[in-house]
């Protein structure tokens, strides 16, 4: 019995670009988390980020997605500031 396959989802250009923004934000967050000094804190932050992105992966409302990207960028900046203060 062959597995049923869903037809591929075609994204609009706007959706494609928004998806790229989300993926870029996720990669930047993971990169900054690698600068956290303790492995336990790194693990906690990676799990937190993974769960947040997973929880919102089915969001479709454009305004909500933009708001989540903005909040994610603000949280990333806060983490970067915290790490800079800790290293100074």
C-alpha cells in the first residue's frame, strides 16, 4: 500500500519571503545561543526557541506573523545585550 502524499504547497512570493525571514531569525537565535557560557542554559534556550517556533508554525495571519517576527527580534536583541553585559 503506497503512502498517500499531499500535493505540494505553493507559496506566494510574500509568503516565501516571510518564511525566509522566520528561518533567518531562527538561525540567528541559535547562533547567539551558542555564545551562552553554560551548556545547561544553552540547552534551555534552544528548547525554548524550538517550542516557540513549533507552537506558531501553522500561523497564517500576516499581521500576527509580522508581530511574532518583531517580538522574536526584540528578544534576540535582549539576549545579545545580556551576553554583552555578562562578557564585559
